[in-house]
C-alpha cells in the first residue's frame, strides 16, 4: 500500500499539502509540476488500497483519471476550489470542494484541520491573491504588520515559483519547495531557517517584476488593460504574479497578459476585476484551449488574430 500526494505546484497546492502532512506525517510519493500542469492524475497508476491525496487541481480536468484511479481500488481524499464539473460520487472518494471566489484549497484544508496550521493557509491565500481574506484571518490570529507582510511575501513567492512553461523556467521544483516547507510548523520558521531559498525567490521576483513594469500596455481603457510579454523565461515566470499585482493596483480593471510562445501564438492569462470576480472562466471558455475560475482564467494557445476577439469579449463583459 502506497501513499501518493498529488498537488498543484503553486502556493495553494504546496501549503495545502504542508498543512495535511504536518497534521499527519506520511511517507508519500509526490506528484506535482508547474502551476499550469493540472492534469496530474494522468500520471498516477495506483494499486488497490493506495491512499491518494489530491489538492488544488480541477476535478473536471481530471474526471476520467479520477474514475480510473477509483476503479483501481485506491482511496482518494480530494480538496479543491476549481470548477469540478460533475462531482463524482464514490464510496472511496472523500471530496471537499468549495468554489466560492473567496476560498482557496489551503483554506478548505484549514477548515478540515480546524485551523491547526492556519499560518500556512494564510500564506496560500496571499499566494492565490485572496488578500482580503488573508488579512482578515491574519488579524484574527493577532499578527502584526511585519508578520503579515512576511506571510504575504512568502505566499507571493511560492506562487510565483510555480509559473513557467516548463519546470526549466522555475527556480525550484515545487516538490523540493514543498519538502523544505513541510519541515516547519510555521511559515515564519521556514523563512528564518531558509534564507537562501527565500532570498532566491525574493530577488528573482523583484527583478522579474521590474522588467515586466517596463513593458507597455497595448490596450488600456478604464475597464480593461492588456499587455504582451516576450518569449523569455522571466516573462513566463512573472506573468501570473504580475497580473495579480496589476489587479491589486487597479481593482476595477480586468487584465489580460499575453506571453509570446515564439511562433505568433500566445499563452493568455485573464484576470477579472478584483471588485467583480466573475466571468474570467466564461471568457477563456470561448476559446478552444481556455479554462479557469471566475476570477482568474487562462488560454493555453491564443492566435495573434484572436487577440482582438479576446479584448472585445473582455470589454463587453467589464466595460
Ligand atoms: Mn488554488
């Protein structure tokens, strides 16, 4: 009998598993990848009796693999906040799904563990750009301004590390980052004892953001702003956190960031306005390779000639 932990390679996925394994230590095989790599269950070939934990990846996108895994006789604990599509009912499946826009998977896990490792959940909430919820929980925990900033930074950096077109773009493999995090009961201990890891992410993040700042918007109205980033490692790493940053600075504006893939194709990330976390999934869903959540969605392959349509759809929705 084996334990298999499957988790999205961003702050939310990492901090969700950290909480669960701090609560219950388990030797396990780790299955994760870049943030966009969400078909993780495809890689899992369990045997009867194996214990699977699946975190922060959409049940909809893993539907047939989840059925297959359950058919193999594995027990599955599933927690997620993405659109699950049709929720699978199975005696061996324990699913905790909450799609409300102010929830991330680490907060679902926090609830499940009755707040035992809440600081990690708050870190994840900052990483998923749920700052409002994160601040509220942080204040309830009695954290001071400096401590809250530390969690916000760590969440942002862990999230930032997950972005990229391949593991090659990343500073750390998400599994390695997880292994470092889970050694510490609190994110504060992690930061204090892992200055090298923290510093690498911090420096990388600040440099990438400042490079991104120099790019000009190609579309800018009160309701929608869009920019293109070149086919470079830094751009692929920073796109997600940079769009979060733009959203925080312009909460009433929707954002599209298009990263060149090198052959006239783009990878698009779409953010609904923070003040109206709706519709991003619907807009992305109009394109063949699009999908995501109400507040944040993406299109894996957007053609140059489809860009005007994307901007139109966003203006129609948010204008
Ligand atoms: Mn998440």
